[in-house]
C-alpha cells in the first residue's frame, strides 16, 4: 500500500504565493528515517472517521518521543536510531510503548529501565521492559517461523471444581526436524530444552538465541558431564542434563522432581500447581524412552482430578498450527498418558531473581 | 517522413506586420509538439540586442565571449540590430528563449526558430537557422527537468521569404548533433480556439538544507539542488483528472459522437479539466541516521497555481505530464526571478524572508490559450504588459490580466512560519542531562504498509550544535 500526498490539499500551509525563509548560519542537520510504530486503543463504538485523528495524535507524540530519544543519546556525533517497542505488563490491561535506541544493548539501558519500572510501579526484580519482552501481536511473524504459544488456541472445559495452572508468558514450539535438522527419534529432550530456553528469552532473562543440538552437547562437554566425542552424536539426554544446560547456557537453576512410577504423576498436582503459580516456567519431563514438555495442568484440589497440557517434541511435520492441535501434538492429556510403571524425572526451571 | 505543422491563421497577419517594418527578423516559434503533428501558437520576434545585456550570459562558449568583447568596443547606445544576418548572436536568441519559456504555461514550449528575410540576404540562411536552433535547444535543455523517454525531440526551423511570403520549413532532431533535418509541411489552420485547458494548484512546504560545502554556491544553485527531490517526486507522481483515476494511455477527451463541424464552429466551448497531482514519497531513504553540517536552511512555503494547454488527441498521460511540467517550470522560474534581483546578506547568522513573485495569467487575444508572467510586489501591472510586448510581441491591455489567482505573502504568513520553525540560537547540547529545550523542525513524508504497525518516515530536524 502506498500513501500519496495530494499537492492541492492543505491544512496549514499559507495560501499565498511561495516565499522563502532563509535561515543563515551553521547548524547541525540530522537526516533519519524513523521507524514509526504506534499502538492506539480505540473504544469499540468509535466511528471510523474519528480513528484517523487518534492515530495522527499518537504518531505525533511518538515522533516527539523519538526526537527526544535521539537527542538524549547522541554520543560524540554518533546518532542512534530510535525504535519503538510495545509491552504489556503481566496481568494488566494497559500497554506501554517505549522507545529504545538501536545498537545500544539492553544491558546498557538498565538505568532507563529501572526508572520506568519505578514510574509504572512494576516489580523491580524481573525483566519486563527488555526488548525481548515485547508484546507479540496476533499474526506477527516470529523470526524462524516457529509457532508461538500453540496452547492458547485450545478451548477446553475445565474439570469439575478445578483451576488452570499454566505457563506464564511466550514460548515457541520446538520439535523434531525443525531448522532442517534431522533429530528424529533421538532429539526429543533437546527440543524440549529448546522450548524452555525460548521461554527465558521471551521473558528477558537471556538474550542468547535458542541453542542448537551442537551447542547443547558442547555445553555438557564444557562442564565435564560428557566426553568430547559426545558432540555430533545422537545420544539422548535426560532432565538432569537439561538442568545442567539451563545453568551453563543461560544461568538458570532448576529443581528436579522425580516419581518412581508414572502412575504417581497423578498425585503431583499440588506441586505442579505451585510451580506454575510461582514460577510459571514450562517443565521438561523425561521418562521411559520419551521426553515431553508440560505447559500446565488443570487440577482440582477438591477431587484430585488432574489433566496435563503437553507439548510433544516428537512431531515431525511443518509449522502448521491446525495439524499440531488437531492431531494432539499440543494438547491436554489425562494421567493415563504416562507409562504407568516407568520412572519419570522433571526439570522445573526457577526464575532468576536478579535482574530488571 | 516529414512532420506536419499546423500554424494558427493569425500568424499570417503577424508575418505581414513584420514584413511591413521592412527589416529582416529572427525569432522564436511557440507551440506544442505532439506525436501526430506540431501546433504553432504564434511567432515571436527576438528583440534587438542591448549591448551590455548580452554579456551577462554565463553559458557562452569562449570564442563567442571574445566576439562579444570585441563587439563591445563598437559602442552605441540602446538596442542595436546586428548589421547582417550572419552577425546574429545565437546566445542572444537563446537568452530570449529562456525568458520566453517562463511565460509559457505547461504543454507549450519554444519549439523552433524562424528567420524572416529576403532570400538573398545571406548565403547561409539554412545553416544559420540550424545553428540558432541547436543553441536555443541546448540552453533550454537544462530546464527540461521532467523528461519522458518518448519525448519528441524534433524542432522546427522556418524561413519566411519576405518578398514572396513563401515558407521553407525544416525539422531537426535536436538530440542528434549530426542531424541534417527533414523537410516539413507548414499549414495554416484555425487552431487557437481548440486548446484544452488543464488546471491544478499545489501547496508547497519544503525544507532545503544547504550543506556546508555548498555555502559559497550562488543562491539559485542552492535552491535548484534543494528542489530536486521535489522534481523527482513529481516525476513519479500520479494525476487525478476531474476526480477520476484513469489509464495513462486513454485519450483525454472521451466524449463520443461526431465532433461538431462547420455549422457549429462558432459554438465550440473550450474544454477544461481539473487535475490533482498526488506525489509519492521520494526514494531517498537513509539506512542509518546521518549527521551533517549545513550552512543554512531554507523553508519554502506557499501555493502555486498551475495551468497547461494541450491540443490534438492528447492522452491522459500527456495531460498529466503537461501539468507537472508547468508546476516544475513555474516553481523554478519564480526562484530564478527572485535570485536575479536579490542582494544576499553577508552576515553569519540571519533570518531573511524573500517573496517570490506572484503569477498572473493573460489570455492571448483570439484564442483559448493563456500565457503568464510574474510580478513582484513593487512592480506595476503596466510593466507586465510591457514585458509581454517585448518578449512575446503580443499587444494586451491591463483588462486582460488575471491578477487574483495567487496572492502575495503577508505578515501573517511569515509569522505562522516563523513560530513553527524557530531555530534556537545559542544552545548547549549536554549529552548527559536530559532536559535541553531546543525545538524541532520537522518535515514528515509518509509511506505506509499498514495502519497501526510499521510506518516509515523521513524526518529532517535540527539540533543546535554548540562547540562540544
């Protein structure tokens, strides 16, 4: 779509024959293409004709803000391009649009973020306004083409007297054959780990991109858990290795929860509920010969009934949400989903409490 | 394959007048070239050169300049006709052409040169004609800002025999230096009531930042460079005709049915169309912010009224192009006229206001076409009449002038501009504190790919530079 300007249209230009105002004197001049990106909230009953004015006002405000941002960050003649990011603080209805200068790393913007957290009364112990925390709008393309939060498109009737305890925040679905890498039959735990890492990246706890199989294996060699010939092999890993990698690659510690038999998982409702309530991180579970990711549970304190929201890394197809949901690659499973006699270990990543 | 040239019948009377004066004459052919044929509006004789005005022409080649310097030694007061045809200075005719071009609305051009003389006046009438034609064209070429690929480059020379009234007509391809020309057919027809009028207006709001290294360029050059982005966006702009977007190759006049012939001739109403020009954002995106030093900033604001005239079987594309040419030509002409009269300040820091002249249109008698001129605030309307007489050899009265199309700038206009574009004078940019209080001068162009997300803009603004 192109926007064209009508030459004979006028709001503010004087209607006289042209005159020239000549400002003589040396000045600095900046030429910049501003990536304007505005978000407006509009009442549902607002007539369409009024939307234009609203958008124009928002754009003007953002341009002013971008101007201030450029000016505040000039360093020795180097100018940083301002970029707009939209954030929705957790469990709130409002959005914040913040301008950050491109090419200045998040780490160097900590003091600005601290101020913003104060101004908007946001908790000061977790990152909410880092670039990766930005709100992802429906239909927006994810770099890499991964599916984002596939579970949010599932509608399900809750169990009687139950509550939902779900992962909090964005993650991407990683599974077999993705990234043109054939890990069919052996990479399920790696893929689950990738999903976990993606969660930490979206919440701003790390800027590290989702690790590849090679990087995961390298990490285990680096900490001495595996021999160098592990790299490039197709060896499985378990929840313990997953917790080592989370620690080594992104500085995240984990709790390990074990059950001696799959049937026992039905009794872990309260613990998992507490995990999702306080941490909200996805859980990697390995046992028998399979690894999965638990995205949440539907648990009734009253009846003890439980269902598990499972993200299955064994899917070998493409990024097609309908197929993933219809075939149950992301879906709710009952306690009978687990191998009732096998031993299971779960890796429950813990949110770091350091940073903004 | 000779071209066919239709010249208005009134030109015959003009030729008679020139012959009556008993002298030979050189002059310009004004009209329009189209694919099918050329239309000649009128002929205008070049006034006799005034000695010291000729040497003002900067573009003259070295040998011509010497010739003129030599001529200056033979000093006589007032305009002086060269002794013989061979002495005619092509540069002088080219200067005449440049000044005449400013008076022509879009669609009309200087499309040739003529010589009216007895046949034995010189051995080389044809050669002389050709020389003058090429010189005129090369002078005017720098003003062809909006060239199209399929522009017709044939121009006309005619020799009018003052004894027999015979007209020898030849066209040359002025893009080709070696063209020997082709004979062409000169026919008299009543064409001057068949011009179609095209109207538009444009509001302009431009910032011209003059880089520091261009500080010593003449003001007009600075302005010309600054106007280039506008001309570029004009080239790629589209036009809406009477409110409708139409295919460029469609004929402009789609009225069906037989054209009125013979009987209804007196009732032909000249057609006119309103055209709106829509410009796209110019393609001068920068990938990263660029900080540079400028020696001055010019803000150009105001409205220009544009007209173009077109004849024959023009397409929609032809009509829109004619209007664009007029916009560009008018804007440039005003700035040139302004700079010709201007005394530039020598101060280091100043804010100056210049008013470009106001445009007036006037109908050429017995026709549906108009010509125009520009009038400064301190000029009188009879000066316009005199100028038109001198340059175009057209007799008009002040009643014919359409004076109210544009209005001159008033204080209220300057003030509204000044408050928006305030340049802070002595400011310190302190990169550590966050409360400087400079203002911003902003210029916004839009290209959108969606309503809410992803608008890219061009953003020019000022930061006062202290000595940091």
